C-alpha cells in the first residue's frame, strides 16, 4: 500500500524575506522538513521600522510615472535591494533583463496591479534560485474573471493539475491574471490568500503562514504590551477578528482552506521553534477553557440612532430604514436594535458629506420621533467560542470598561454568540481593549 506523503504549503511574509539574512532563515525552515513542498513568498518587506516595503516603492514608481515624473532613482533603489539579496546569498543569477522589462512597462503606462505585483514576482525568482525549487508564475495558475473577481474554480482546476506534476514549487503570492492575460492583484496583504489557494489545490495537510510574530496574539501588540498568543482558534473566530482589524492574516485567506478543512499554522520565522497558532475548522473538536479567544477593533465608525415609540409593532420599519441605505449604495456594519430604537452602525467614510441626505431620507421613510448621527465611534469585538456556554461575559466586559468610566455607546451580540461588539468613543478605544484583555487574562 502506498501512503500519501505529508504535504505542507509554506507562505513567508514580507519581513520574513526582507533581506538576505531573512532568506537564510526561510530556507532553513523549508529544508528542515521534506514535507514543506510548496512555497509562497511575499515581496521584501520592512527591514527595520522606518523602512519601506518593496510593494510600496513599486506603487510609488507607478504614481510618479503617471504624473510624468522621474522614477528612475526609486527604481534603482528597488534593484539595489534585490541585487544585495542576490549578492549576499552568492546566487548565480542576474535579474537585469527582468528589471528592464518592468522599468519599460512602467514608462509605457503599465497598470498599477502589474507594477505592484512585480515585488512578489522578482522575490519568487530569487527564492526559487536559492532553494532550488522550480518557479511557477502565479499568472499561469491564479485566475480572476472579467469582473476582476477571483475565479476559485478555474484556479483550483488549473493549479491542482499543474502541481500534481511538481514535487516542489515556488509560487509568488499576491497576484494572478485576468482572462485577457493581464495581471491582477488581490488587495494588500494578499499573499496570504495565495498561500491558502495553493494549500487547497494540493490538498495540503497544513498551511503554514510564517510571519514576524509567534502566532495570533490575543490583541494587537501595538495596543496591549505582550499579549498572550492564542494556541488554537477556529476559522470563524479568526474571521471575526481579522475582519475587525487583527492584521496578521488577510481576512479572505480563510475561505479556500475552510472549503478543504485544512488547518493554518501561524509561525514566527525569527523563532521557528515556537508552536505559533493553529487555526482549525470546528470549535467542538477543540474545546477551550478560555472564555475569550481574542479582542480586535477598528476606529472610524458612525452610528445613526433612530427612535420611535412602538416601532416594534410597525410592519416593515426595519426594511424601510435599510432601503434608504441600499438606495444610497451604502453598506452598514451592524444593526443593534431595541424595542423603540434601531441603530445603524456604518463606516464614517461611507456617510461623510451625506449626513443631511441620510437624515432626510430616513425621516421620509419612517417618520421617527428622534434621529441622530454620532461619529468617532470605535468598535471592539470580543470573540470567543467559550462565550457560548459562559453566562455573564457581557457583564464582565461592561464592568471592565466601566471601572475607568468609559462609556459604552453601543452593544451588539453577534447572532452566532461567538462575539460581543461594543462601541466606544475613539479616545477610549485603546484603553478599553486593554481593560477587557486584563479582565479575561488575569
Ligand atoms: P507579513 O508581512 O508576514 O504578512 P503582517 O505585517 O501582514 O505580516 O502581519 C503581522 C503583524 O500583524 C504583526 O507584526 C503585528 O504587528 C500585527 N498584528 C495586529 N494584530 C495582531 C494580533 N492580534 N496578533 C499578532 N499580530 C498582530
Ligand atoms: N506585498 C503585498 C503587500 O505589501 C502582498 C503581501 O505582502 O501579502 O500588500
Ligand atoms: Mg501580511
């Protein structure tokens, strides 16, 4: 009987491949296990906090060229960064022809997506030469439809067929191609998505996502000092946290692996022996003693508060309110409501400048007793599969923030019981996250 081998897909983020020393670490990780067969690199990221990511430098070249300004100095800096990696790794490759093609394309008005994608493309060529895995251009295996949407079916069909015949490969992250062959990228941070797509295509046993933190932390380390890493988190919890701004993993990278039930392991390139975070399909299989798995948040929201006595008895009230937003082509985030109040929480950027129109339209639609718009709202999501069976979680969240007189301006318990969302004034945002963290982690 033939046992199928363990297969891992490994994605390395920008900081993991920022310079030659980081390349060495990645190669050691790849070579330390034969199962690490398919590698998805990002473009070189920041080498130190004030540094600029290659992707941002490329985007700047595009912008300069669009304004008919000289971008050759900046483009030379990009070449220097790649060339120093090639030199320090003593690689026997020369990318001059590639640079020339890209530079000329920018001069001739290449699209932003093409230009931005070249960071991953060039890095993939270098990594392929360094570790000796064949290079597969993502444009030949990742596809978007004519509307620019990711074509999961075609991608999976073509990529799985192609990789069936490859023992190993380097596939650059972040981009693919449109039906006419031109380059299209995912949104920023999209190499995570490519990694997940490759994992699905080869039916990997695990998708390892190597970054610069030892896993998903309970909160953003820029807000809370040294938060605890999360050992195990479910896809659904992670999606809630990523959506609410926890930036480690692109929010759309869950779907491809979820479809195939493949776990994701977030790992630290700089501390490879740390176990990191396991992201797993189903909650039931991974019981937890923790009530809260993680806390994340986003600023920049507004809440439109509509009050009307007996609104609960008025048929179609909610539908008429929502139609106002649909007609104005606006999408809302949350809809917490009480017996006589309904709140629509929406990104402030969506409604800016249209406040009066919204108030007029809602007044026309439902004739409320009172209606107001409050801005500067920060939303904080407290997420945990352990909350489902633990009464009193909302009380503890309130108690934590009330201990410093922080006012909760809105509350919404997600229909899944997996999360509780509170809205606080933006000035209280960081401290509220810290207080909630301390309440559940001490
Ligand atoms: P990569 O370049 O490897 O894709 P990213 O910068 O996209 O890495 O994501 C890792 C970063 O996410 C960390 O360095 C950290 O600053 C930030 N981050 C935000 N929220 C969290 C969190 N809850 N846990 C861990 N890291 C977080
Ligand atoms: N290099 C791209 C970015 O900076 C994609 C990625 O890093 O995942 O957004
Ligand atoms: Mg990232």
